[in-house]
C-alpha cells in the first residue's frame, strides 16, 4: 500500500486540478483500499481505469461509478462480517473467561471460607478447652478443698492446722501437676494463709509459694489467714500483704519435692492471688489478667471454698492459665496456612496472636493488655482498624464480618471475624489470610486466561478477517469479473454494431460501386458490338472491358475478403478454363510489366487440363496477388508463371533444363519431401487434380528467415518495404489462406540467383465431362505442315520458353534476340529455301544469291551500299513473288516490335526490309501498349495482318500457327486486287491506328475524283497542297519529273506545275539545293523501276498513288541520312495505295505550314510535322481562317501574297471550315468588339477567334462607330478612311481590309463614348442607310434595369461579364441567323 | 521525371488556387482558349490584367487621396477592375470590388480606402500566385520542349 500511495496520489494530483470529481472518487477508492486491506493488483486495475476514465468518454466513467458502488457494497458487507466476527469472538472470550473465573472463584471462596472458619475455630476451641479445663480444675480444687477443710474443722491446734495445710498442699499439687497448662493454683484461706503453685514457663521452673502469717504463727497459718481474712479484711489483707512474708520454694516439676531452699519473695514478685474479692457472687468467675511473669495475658478463675457446715467461705481457690498455648496453636496454624490470626476480647484487647509480637504493654503500673488496634504488627493493626471501621465502634454480639478483598499493606487479604460468645468472656477471633494464598493461582490464572483468550481471539479475529478477505475478495473478484464481462459484452455489442455498420457500409458501397460498374460493362458490351469501331478502339474497349470486369470482381471480393479472414469463405465449384484465366491475368499484368521493364512469361505445361473445377475468381486472385507482388519487387529481369500437373517428376525435369539441373532436382526432392503426405500416387485422383505452380521473379528476394512469415498478416519481409513499395502485407496472407482453402500449400523455395521462387500447388476438381479434357489444338498438327518458326523476341525468357515448347512439339524453331540475329536467320533460312525453290520455280535470274543478301543486311545496318545492288534487289523484288515462293515450308516469323530500332527512323527501313520477305514468310507482329502508332500504322500499311499483343504465350502462338496454316492452304493473300478488301477487313480486325473518319472521307473523295479523272477544284486544291508541301521540302522539282515519267495523267502534272509558281520560294531553294542531285538520281531510278515494272496495264490510279507516294519520301530526304532514305523509299513502290491516303493529313499539315511560313516560323518545323498527325489536325484549322485578319500577317499579305486573291483564301477557309473543325461555329462571321479593358478585349477576341470568327477590337464607342461607318462605306473609300483613322487608340488597324461586320459586341461602360451612346450613334447612322447590325451589349451590371436600358438604346441582346462562351455563341448565332 | 514533377506541381498549384477561391471557372475558360495559335494566351491576358489593374489601383489611390473625392471616377475604375478581374477569374479581387462599389455609392471615403487596401492585398496575392504558376508552367513547358 505504502509504495502505491505516492504514485497514485501523484497521478491524482495530475488529475486533480482538471476535475475534482474523479479526484474525490479516487480518494474514496484509496480510502476503501486502505480499509479493506486490498491487494495491490486488484486495486490497480480499477484505478487505472479510473484515471483513464478521466480522459476517456463518459461511458467508461459511468461504468466506473457502477464499479465503485459495487466496491462500496462489497466493503460494507466485508466490514459488517468482520464486526460481527469480532463481536462473536469477543463474547466468546468474555464468557469463557467469566465462567472459568467466576465458578472457580466461587468454589474457591466457599472453600476458603470453610478453611478460614476452620482455622479460626481451632484456636477458639483451644481457648474454649482452656477455659473449660481451668474451670474444671478450679471446681475440682474447690471440691477437694471443701472436703479437706470439712475434715479439719476447727483445727484448734496449731498442729492440726499445719496438718490441714499440708494436706491441702498435696491435693493442690496433685491437681496442679496433672494439669500442665495451669499457670498457677492459689488457695488463700480465710486466716490469711496462702498456698500457691506456680509454673514459670519462661524459666521452666515450678515454684511453691506460701505466706507466713505473723511471726507468731507458722507461715502456713499466716497464709491461710491472710487468705481467709481476705474477704473480711480486705484492708488488712492488703495491709497483711505488707505484713505477710512470702516464701518460694522451687519444686521438682514431676515429683513436687522441694529442690531448692525456701526463699523469701519480695512483694513485687508475688503472683496474683485470688482473694475473696475475686468472688463477687460466690460463683465461679474468671477474667483476664496479666502478670509480670508471663508476657501473655492470663486467664484466671476463682471459686470460693465453703465450709460444709455453715457455708461460710473457708478459702478462695484461684486458677490461672496462660493463653500461650492458644497463641502457639495459632502460630502453628499460620505457619501451615500463612496469614494471621488473633483473638481479642470483646473490648478489643488482644488475647492471642499468631505473631510473636508482645501482647502486653509495659506501663509503670505493670504490664497491661493491649488493644488490637495498637498491635505492633502492622497487618494486624490495620486489619483491626478495618474491622473497627466496619463495626462502627460498637461491637455487637454475634456480629461476624467476612471481607474478601481487603487491601492491607498493599496486599489483598481475606478478613474474617468470628464471634465466640463465652459467659463473662466473649471473644472475637479474627483471621487474616492473604488472598494470594487462597486465590493467588486463581487470580493469576484468570488473568493469564484472559490474556490468552484475548490474544487467541485476536488471532482468530485476524485469521477470520483474512479468511473473510479471501472469501469476499473471491466474491468481489467474481463481481469485478462479471462487471468486466458486462462491459466487455457491451463493448462487443458496440463493436459488432460498428462492424455491422462497416459491413453494411461495404455492402452499400459495393452495391453503389457495382451498379455503375455494371453499367460501364454493359455499355462496353454494347460498344463492342458496334461495327463502326476501329481495331484500335475495339482493342482498347476490350481492354477496358477486361479491366472493368476485374474491377467488378475486386468489388465483389471486398466482401469476400472479410469472409476469408473469418474463415467463412465458401469456395465456388464450377468448371473454368484455367489456362485462359491465367492468360488473361498475364495480359492484364503485361502493361504493368512493360512499365516496370519486367518480362512476364506464362509457361504452362501441355498436360495441364484445359478445364478444371474450382473457384476461378479465387485462383485468379491468388495469382494476381502473387504476380503483382512479384512485379512490385522486381525492377528488372523477368517474371515467370509456370504451371504443370503434379504427377510426373521427369516431366518437371524435362521442362526446366535451363534451370540449374541440380537445383531442380533438389527442389523436386524438397517438394516430394514437403508434401510427402500427398504422395506421388495421389497427385491425380479420380476426381481431383493437383496442379503445381511456380512464380519465379528476379526481384529483390526474401531472406530465408522470412520465408514463413511473409505469409502472415501485415507482415512484410522488410520494414522498409512499405516505404519503398507500399502495400499492407495482406496480399500473401490472403493468398495462403486461399491456397490452403483449396487444399494446397504455398512456400517460398530456394532459388539460384536473385529473386524469389514461390511454389504452390492447388487441388482442383476434375471436370465432369471427360470430353472437355481433350487438349486444345495440338501444335503437333503443324509439324506435318512443315512449319518453321522464327522467333524474334526481345525478352529472353519468353523466347526460350516458347521455342522450347515449339521444339518439344517438333516444330523447327529458330531464335533471334535482336535485329541482327533475325536478319541472319532470315537470310539463311529463307534464302536457302528460295534457292531450293528456284529449282522448281525457275523464274528468276540466278545472279541473285546469298551474297546480295549479305549486302542487304549491311545496308540495313546503315552502311552505304551501291544503288545498283539495291536496284538489283528491287528488281528481284518486283517479281510476282506470291506465286513463286510457295516453298515446302511454311515460314512463320514472329517479330517483336521491340526489336525494331525505334530511336530513329531506322525502324522504317527495317520494316521495309522485312517487307520483302513478306511474300515468303508469314510475319506475326507482337506489339505492346506503348508501341508507337507510327509503327503500328506502318505495319498495317504494309498489310501485316497477324498482330498480337505482348506477351506471347502458348495459345497466342497456336493461334498464329493456326492462322498461318489456314493461310498456307489458301495461299498468300497479298495480291493487289485484294488490297481494298484487306483494308476494310483490317479496319475491323487488325488496324492499329485510329484513322480520322474525315480522312477516310477525303480518301474516298480523292479516289473517286481520281478515277473519274476530273480536274475539279477540290482535287486541285488537294494537289495544291501536295505541291505546297513539296515546295517546302525543296524537292518539288523532282516530283513533276517523276510524275511526268510515270504518269499519263497530264492534268495532274499541270496542277503541280501550276503550284510550282508560288512554291518557288528562295528559302526553299536554298535549303533544297544540296539535295537536288541525289534526289534527282533517285527520282530517275524510281522512274526507271516503275517504268520497268509497271507496264501499261497498271491503272492510272495506282500510278498516281505511286507518284503521290513519293511525297513523304521526299520529305524524309530532308533528314540527315540521305542514303538511308533512298533505300527506304524503295519498297514503297510495292506498297499499296492505302498508305498514300493515310499520308494525306500530313500533306495537309505541310500545306498549312507552308502558308504559315510567312509568320516567321522556321521551315524545319515541317520536317517533323508528319510525325504527329494530331498536331497537324489542330494546326490546319485556325490559321487558314484567321490569316487574312491577323495583324502580324498583314504585312506579309501586303507584300508577298497580294497576288493571291482574297476570294480564294476565303473560299479555302470556308471549305476547310466545313471539313475540318466542328468547333468553328462562328466561322465566317466578322465581329466588331468594342471593349476598353485590355484584358477583356483580349479574352473576348480569342474566344471569338476560337470559334472561327473574325474579330476587330476597338477601345471605345467612338472607334466602334467610326469603324462601322467606314466599313459600310464603299470599298474605294477604304484606303483613305484608313489614313483618317490611323493612329487611333494605338491600334494600327487597317480598315480597308475590314469585311462587312456581322455583329457588334459592345461594352456598356467605356471611356470617351460609352456603349449606350455608341449604340445610339450607330442606330442613328443606320437610319440613314436602312441597315440593322445586331449589337450585343456586354456589361458587368447584372441588373434588369441595365438590360432594359440596353434594349432601350437599340441593342439586340445582352451578355453579362465574365463572358460565358457558350452563351455568347448561342446569342451571336441567334442574332446572326436572324439577320441571315 | 522533372517534367512530370513540374507538371504535377503546376496542376497542384492551379488546384490550390481554385480551392482557396483565388480563381474561378473563368480562368479555366481562359486556359481552354489557349492553344497552339495563342500558346501564351493566358500569360498574355493575365499580364494585361496586371498592368491594367496596377494602373487602375494607382489611379484609385490617387483619386481617393484627392479632395474632394471624385466618386464617379472611382466607381468607373472599380467597375473596370471588377470587369477585368472577373474576366480572368480572379474571384477574390472581384468579390472585394463589390463592397468597394457599395461604399463608393455611399460616398464613404473610409470604406473606399479600406476596400482599396483589400483590393490591393488581394491583387498582390493573386499576382504572386499567378506569377509562380506561370514560372512553373514555363519551366515545365521548356523542359518538355527540350525533351521533344
């Protein structure tokens, strides 16, 4: 507790100044804690809760409060139980103590009482005995004396008298000796004679004492006299005492014989002699006396002796006894029992004590009796004092006192007094017994018992408390647990609720997402059914479709994902085409792979069943995750997805020889070991197929220690992964879950070299129908067709895989990894083949051999070669090869577009070069998404129909082979008259480039015009374009020559010549000078070839096409490598006219550029103009229309182009408007813009010009009015008015060129003259001419009053600033349309 | 790579300008008007706007300093400023112009001065922003050109 308090209190302090209430509560809590001896651990938890509760929400506080109240109740209960226990134990203790003590004490007390009584009784009895015996002796003495005296009556003689005394002495002695306790016996006779026996106890002597009477008489007589006359002669007696002489004789105590001599006794030493005075009433009497011979009080009794005759008193007998023996007895008793006993007379004189203290006190008059209260012994004294107090001074008879707990001298005593009522001598016996004697042990024991009991009860209490604590702690723990359980339940309910919300949200969202996705997919489906789409579009759309489907699948999976995690996933069991799914997957990832510069290869074994039963979506998900994972971590290299049926080890070995053989063995062994439970025999059961897969990448790899953990949730091989690559680490976890769900396993396997190799196997159900199990077209079918495949693929792994597969199927396969290889292989195989072919189809001169082919290859690499060689080859080329070179073998050349050198234009030459083999071999092109459009176009142009998308895999190859074999049966379809149809079919299936419909129109248009041989204007303009183009290129001089030589179409040439006129620009000529020679040479060559190859049967169109086809070649010749270009142009002769048509746009572009030349743009721009058609499309719209009004253009127009009539230009504009831009809605309109703000002026101008309108902007109303006025004036006035207006507002407008304005846009607020005034002025002016020009107000005032004002002054419409172009266009069109 | 980053920055910059309300759709329209024929159209218009506005602002300041204030002239200037700013889509400048005109109509010189300060502030803001924008776009265009 102690160590906990500070921490908690500090924590409380922290909280205290924020909220007093939690502080208080925690304080109470701590109090309770300390009261309830709480265990630390138990307390700590709620307090932590409590402290946290301070910062958390109210729910927890509420829970805490409830918890607290439960604690209170627990503590109250605990406290109550403890108190009850304490009371119980206390009562038990007290009762036990009480009973043990009280009964003992009572019994002991009663016993002690008896004891005390007994103890006291004995001395009293002794006293009684003493009294009795004294009395008896006295009586006996008296009787004897009477008798003797009776015998000797009247002793007349002295002798007789003496004889009497003698007898009396003997009798007395007899009595005296018989009673040892007697102190003395005295007989005093009437005549004064006294006889006495006396024992001195101190000296232990016995004396006989007698008195002599007068000297005359014997001493016996004297004594008797004295005794006898004592009654009568009291005075005499007393006087006689003086007179009498006392004698004392020491006697032998036993015999009584005289031992000593008679000695006279001084009167002081005489003992008490009972005289006549002692007998008051004649009866026996006794009293207590003292004598100086003894230190204890004496009891003396006296009786008279009477004469038997007259009854007169003859003598008095006195007997004295000491109480010494009583004291002795008491002493003995006390010695045995301890305590003190004493006897007192009624008056309080001490008679006997158990102590040795003297009982008498010496006074001057002799010893006197002592009062008990004056006793020298302190206990007795105080006890007597106590008694006296109790008696209250007057002692009554039979009043006994028993006090049990009297404290005398600091000790406890029992004090008891007993009363002995004797006649004439009442006695009081007091016994004082120390309490410790009687009760000593009891008291101690009871005390001890009490202590023991209390301590025992305390122990019991403690133990009980602990037990209760434990008990109640168990209860409270249970309560707490229950409370926690309740809160947990609460939390769980809440969590479930929120989870429900989440799932509901997901469900809703996925529904919301799925609905548009479904729409997208549906619309795509519709779109795909459309016939009008180009191949490119179809491909794109199908890609979109695929992706959309994938996305939809993903959406569906979102919900399933949680199912996977909770293990509730139920796998679908449906037949699906695994291969197709995987191919789709590879296709899907191909784009990503290309972007990552990773080669993705799909390598599925032939024995893979086509159809399997399983959950296709999950399988795809597995592989998608794996592949995307691999791609993510692979920056270069390859990614191979292998698959095989897992029942043949040999097969696997065979399949992977390119891997390290040992490694394969090892991994196979491992596999067998790892999955030994499955066993080889069980790889394929009746209804189950085990398929093995492997995802092999060359990425960064996974360290072996992480091989297992990468499959855990949120686990990544390296913490930095997330930073570098992103991702959550869930993908592989899902994969493993799914794989396990499908009865498979996934493992990372050791791999040689960098990267990761993941192996997994999945168990699929076999398809129900066995018929489906028949594999697809076996490539072995093609063996009979003597197919030979040349694979020219960029990616190593894919090529190797494919060629391995092909060879495995018995197809002759060659591989080429780059262009050079391909060339070599092509030369070797095809030339060889051709040579064999020549033997059968001897149509060719034998001068062509492999050497020329070698030269050709060199040429292609950019080396210079003689044109002669080329012409030779082209000569050979120009033969009708289609029929000639149907060799025994069907060549299939699969070429990856990537192996073309795309950095420069070499690819074109390469294509051209390849093209010459196209007759003998089937080319299949592999393209990918970023293959440039030019290549695609070129390929299409060259009529290649087989184009597949990268990556290449089995089924695509099979498809290619199939196509080729079908073709091989029907023959090569590359004939001239097929071109048209091939064009259309291409457009539907294989065309890779998007061709603008307008271009098609143009194409058709020109075709038709060409066939009809009409020199109509359009064609002319078309030709004009060509000519302009050529002029720009500076090679135009050659073209007519060429055309002339080739074509019989004179009109065409004339057109060209016609346009020669204005293309003779000095710049062009300077530029083209150095090319003339080579071009000339080539032109001649071309001419030669054409004239040679194409005889008169060649139709005009084709010739014209050929001629036109030259254009780009010339254009290209502007590039740096003349020779290459020359070579390149060669195959163009064979090419079909479609390409020509496709070149039209570029020509048009060139046209536009040539016109724009005066704008100061560099000429070389046009060189690249054919590279991007899009740019051209945009370019050729606006300049044509805006040119006449462009200020900067103006000067040139004035200078150079003045010869060109405006009408022509405008017509040209109009025509181009119709054909070209749909946006030019304001084409042909001339608009006057009056706006003072330059910003607005510029914006509006551009806006309008963009629409095709011609805009004249003026700065204020006055200018507008003037402009309009001059504009409407006669043409002849223009020039002069221009001079008038010159210099106005910094605008160097030349109004003479202004066309008639169709519309005015008028800002309302302008300096000098505002819009309203200007409008008024215009309307006034118009009133004279009777015209009405629409005026549109431009204002920033967006209020209706302004509108009203505008309309009032004669404006036709109203536009607010900022100008909305759409609104403006619609307004203008409505106004102009009305006017028109 | 840099080009892409620059382009991204450019786009982000523009977006931020739109989000913060400096610009509105009018600017988008301007951008749409820009093409090969007028490759620097936006820059041109905007610098026109800058010149014009600076002139107007100094004019305004001078007019408001003079005693008595020619509120008609101020109104005309503000109107013009409003028109030009709305044309290039400088929304915040335009928005400030509205209370400016109100206080102008009330012939409230203090209000006018306050508004003028606001307008100046907004103008400097938009000027800075747009100049940054053009710099970025210039660089990106240049590097694009160099790559081609």
